[in-house]
């Protein structure tokens, strides 16, 4: 069900941007900006709620200090405080929860471009895997980036695959080379431009968790913000630079409330 609600529509949108820019990298950037604009109302709602909560933060802290160990009474009085000031505690967290499925859908469509962007069937992808001599899908442990590798090989060997009757002549293909980087590669410790992707992602993941927990907004999401850096680390270990970069962009501009502006 998620495929038809999110993955295929978002994959179609990403494919459209790739076609318009005639570049995977620029298409991915354009796609990210478009998603940002679509989700802007939710982001504004989240930040408005965060600002309102921070305005009454001193009063809330005073209430909790006054109630001491009586947490039930403290929560009740804080709830009344929020009501008096027209604040909904859920208003700051709900936008995050709405955006999370989009974030995970983004991870899936970047990881499986042949399925969601090019829209090939599983049998077609398996046939390409064998014809290209990769045999990634028959390995004992299938890589998270198997489709990315196959898509990159398809771009380089398109005429042969068309002649073999495995794909249509006008099929969408794209190169992962972008500004001197191969976005299909796994970032490594060797010093090159690609190394900046995990460095940037690790830094922003730290700022997300530190900023949110320090300012205390949306306590219901604190556990998520602590776990997020570990999710990114796992993606860095198993995913491509494109996956890490795109997910970090959306986590930074969509999920992390910019409380430093307050």
C-alpha cells in the first residue's frame, strides 16, 4: 500500500526532475527542494508550536519545580498552562510524524531506482543483473545498493541491453557522476569530495539531536532524535552517497525544528 501511496508517486516526481535537468544529481536537488516546498506548511506549524512552547518554558519549569516529585500534578498544571495559552503539545510533534513516512520513502526510492524511478519489474531487473554479469540479486546476501549498481551499469551498457531486448530503447537511464563525485559509491576514508558527505551527515545528525534536546521542545520526539544519528551511521555503512546526502538534507530542513532562531 505504501508503494502506491508514496513510493511510486515520489519516484515519478524524482524521475521528472532527473529528466528536466538531464542529471541525477541536479534532479535529486530539485526534487528535494520541491518536497521542502510541499511540506512547508507543516514546517511552519511545527515551528510556530515550538516558539509558543518556548515562550511559556520558564512558567512550565517553575511549575515542575514547585510540584517536585508529584509528576501527576505537574503534568496537569502544565496541561492547563498550555490550554490557557492556546498551545497544543501535539502540534509540534504531529508534523514530524507526518514527514517521517516521506523520509523513509525517500530512502527506498533512492535505494531502488529501477523499481520506483525507471519502473522496471522484478523479473526485468533480475534479467539485467544477469545479463550485465553482476549477479548481485543472486548473492547470498543482497546488497542494499544492488539496484543502484545495476542502474549505473545499465547506463554504461544501454545499447547492448536494448539489442538483447531486455529494455525499451527510450528507457530512462542516468549517470551518478555529479560535480566530480560518483553518488553511487560508498563513502570511504580515502580523502576525496565524497568523504565530505558522511562528515556533513554526522555533523548535522549531532546538531539535530543536541539542538532539540537542549532546547527541550517536543519532548515526545526526544528518543527519536537520539536514535537518528545511529540510523544515519547504518545508512553510511550500507548505502551510497546519494542516499546519505538526500536523507540528511530532509532530516535537517524538515524534521529538525530550527529552534536556534527563537
